[in-house]
């Protein structure tokens, strides 16, 4: 956008750029979220199946780790739920 362009055009372009940035940020978050959740939950399932008597404390730790990583991702990408 050039300085001499109409104010409405500048505003429009700025808004489109903001939306593109937001889309890219959400897309990266989505990719990382999917990968992280899939990997953490797969680990939990594996442990539960492998260790038929997986104690409650271990299960709790695994779930808390998933929660912690999700919270970190939300902060990194500034996602508000």
C-alpha cells in the first residue's frame, strides 16, 4: 500500500494482512496441537495397554503433562478459549 492510496484501501489492506497473520498463527497452532495431542494420547494408550496395571498416579501424570503442553501451546500462539 502506498502513502497516497485512499485511507479506506489502506485500512482494508491492513485488515486483510491482520487476518492472514491470524490465519497463519492458528494454522501453526493447529498443526502443533494435532501432533502433540496425537503423540501424547498415543503414549498414554500404549502405556495403558502395555502396562495392564498402569497405576493411577502414572495415568494422572500423563494426563497432567498433556494439559501442561496444551496450555503452553495456547500461550505460545496466544489462543483464547
